[in-house]
């Protein structure tokens, strides 16, 4: 029979503060991890839907140039499509312009996209921030001017207003039909500004994007024929470095929160274990007089502490996951999108990250509890039993 487990089940932690501290600490840790994962998923997903994860453009000019289009069907396109992690490749036509409405003038970027039946015939979809700035609503007319070799003017109809979250310095585009933008630039149906490659979610981290961009760029160089355009590959992390730096800062802050909460929970458990040891000092003396070693007694009290830590972990995790469920469904807690790039607190229950945080915190807390356990070796059974 495992006698240490038998005795441990009969020892009880009476420190409610330690129990509450463990639950609160794990609640804060899991919420922090979930919010960090939510920001990464929301912002990277939004950027991916707007401009792809890797963009191929001409090496001779930028995506906004009308002077140097690329082919939407290079000979090596199938090689890129065959790469693991590539979901789709979308052609796009970009053009910088100036729009005016109700006396307000704003520089913008138009993006022509395929398969946009609702935008055919000079229809556009504009971000909500721009719509507010220009006092536009669906059905309104939007005048635009395009500067190039010749000044060109177009009058668009606002068909849609999309939620312009993750807008960086007003960089979100006005979406138009790709055929309208090709006619504006004087291009044929096979000429585009860029090819935008969308990757699966697992390959949207900074490191994975860097690797995929290198691989795709290598294919563009190695597999291109003499008839192909000279292309370069740039990741969304290169296009929006400030957003990815901001996400890295959030990850650092989350790591800091995890460390602080683990230390707080650990030291609260140390104080609770010390109280338990002092209250059971005569029991420790009796166990020593019966021949139990210090190591076995330490194991006994650590088992009791471990049960409390695991119970607090379970409560904290349950409350955190409930919070994530409610916030994900209702988006109750709002944010200022001008500061946080999203209009609500995003949450994503990243199970591997949650389990890793739980495991790391549990191990650190149990290691910290070895410190008060050293008190057991100083207990003299002759004195404690006699005093009892």
C-alpha cells in the first residue's frame, strides 16, 4: 500500500488565500495566452485576406506602378501551387488614386480582384474608416482621380462597406473589379500588378512566412523561363513590419504576465505549505520517530500541495475558457481600433499553448515548494513528540 498517498489524503490545506491565488493566477495566464493567440489569429488572418501572405511583384517596379505589369500565368505557377501549405494564388491589380467626397480629399489605394460580380461596372467596396471620413454609404457615388502619364478620372458606385479592422495608416484598399482596373491601366486580361499567395494558418508565423517566402522566391528564380517576368517575393511581414513588431511585443508582454503570475502563485503556495508544516509539526515528529525518512515526508506534503495546485489549475482553466467562450460569442469587451487594430478583444483558445503554460507553471510552482520542504529536515522528533 502507498502509505505516503494514504497520509497525504488526510492532510488538508486550510489556506484559502493560496487556493484563490492559484485559481486567479491560472485564470490570468490562460486569458493572457488566449488573447495573445486571438490577436495573432485576427490580425494575420485579416492581412492574409486583404493582400495574401506572400506577394509576387515585378523586380523592376512596385505593385502600384502601371508601367510594368506581370503575367497572371507564369510558367512556374504550378510549382508554387504544389508547395505544401499554399491554399490559393490570386491575381490583383493595384493603383494609387485620390478620392473626393463632400469636400474631403484622401489618397487611397485601389485593388482590383477577380470573381467580384457585385463590383462589376465600376462598383467598389470601401473600408468603414474611409466611409466615415468621406460620409459615404452604400449606393453613393465616389469620384476618383489617377495620376500617371495622363490624368484619368473615374466615377465609382459604393456597392459595399467592409469592416476596416487592422487598418495601418489608412493602408486598407478600396476593392474594385479586376477588369475595371485593367482597363484603367490599359492592360489586357492576363496582365496584373501582383500574384498574392495565401498560406494555411499554420504557416503564418514570422519564421514560417520567412521560410515560405524564401522557397517561393527561389522557385521564381530557378524555374522561370526566358519568357517569364522577373519576379520577387515579399511576405506580409515585410509589407506590414509595424504590425508584426506589435504582435511580438504582445507576445513578450504575455510571457512577462506568465512569469509574474507563476511567481505569485508559487510564493502563495510556499506560505500555505509553511502554515501546513507548522500546524503538523508534531505529525512530522511522529512520522520521523516511526522511521519515515525526510524524503518520504517531503513527498507526502508535496502530494498534498500538488492536489491543491491541480485543483486551482482546473478552476482557473475552466473560468478562463468560459470567459473565452463568452467573449468569442458576444465580443462584449470592445477596443479602440485606432490603437489596437481591432474593435474588440479577440480570443483564441490555443490548446497546445494553454497546456504548455499549465505544465510550465505547475513544474515551476512544485520546484518552488521544495524550498519550504527543507524545514522538514530540521524537525527533531524527540522535541516535537515530547511537546505534543
